[in-house]
């Protein structure tokens, strides 16, 4: 946890030192969908394709050269529905770059570091176990995990300072069997 906090502090310090007066500021809101087609959502075995997980973020856009930009972004996703008796939230930092393809579309690519926290008050949870139900211990306290993803996405501008964005994040890029994907869908305001 200390390593992640140090990385986050250094990333924010670096971002703040990159001539913020010359940066475009970005505020985004939308939904974050983790583990697409991997997480089971029902007893029948259906998997998750879409979820409304509130997502808010603040970022900046720094011009590098020509059509290339650096676009760091700090955000939070808060799950409306976590596992029973738990609360889950994800803090993330995008280290993304962009390439302007036209006045209405940019390509985004880079890395993201996630800090996921799950907390609960303890007790038991009754869950399906085959044909019957079993009581399992519920999470007591708080647990955090950290992971990074490779990112690829696109952003479509329908006004000069308003856009819609779709980003895909790949986890376990080198492990084909355990590879998983997240995606975010956002509405963006450039200030």
C-alpha cells in the first residue's frame, strides 16, 4: 500500500509540475465495467457485459509535439452493487497518451494503475452452492489490491470542448488464459 501511495504522489507531483497553465483541463463522468465477459452475474452462468458503476475523473492534456499529447487522469469508480455486505471502490491513475487523427477523433493509449478497496462489516452471507445454499463468512474490515492495465481507446468530439470516450483496459497481457478486460464509457468536458 505504501508503494502505491508513493507512486500516486510522485505521479501527481510530476503532473502538477508540467506547466499546468498551458494544459487543457478535463472532467469526465460515466461508467466503469470490470471483468467483461469474465465475472458471473447470475446463478445460470450469465457473464457481465455492461454495468452502471459511477465513474468520475479529473485530468489534464499536455501538448508534446505535433498531434501527440500526454493525458494523465485521476479518477474514482464506486460500485452501487457489490457482493453482499461489502462496499467496493476503485481509485485509478491513467498514464495515457493521445494522437489526434482529426478535429473530431483522437486515439488514446497508455497504462493505468488501479487501487481497489473492498470493505465489509463481517457476519455471514448466504450464497448458492450447487443446488443448495450455504452460509459463508462475510468480509470483516478492509482489503486492497493493486494492478495495472494496458489501455487503448478512442474519443469522439461532438463539440469543440465536449466528447464521448470508450477505453478498453487489458489485464494480464502476457497470460492468454487469464487475460481480462475492463472498459470505461464517459462523457467529457474540456475546461
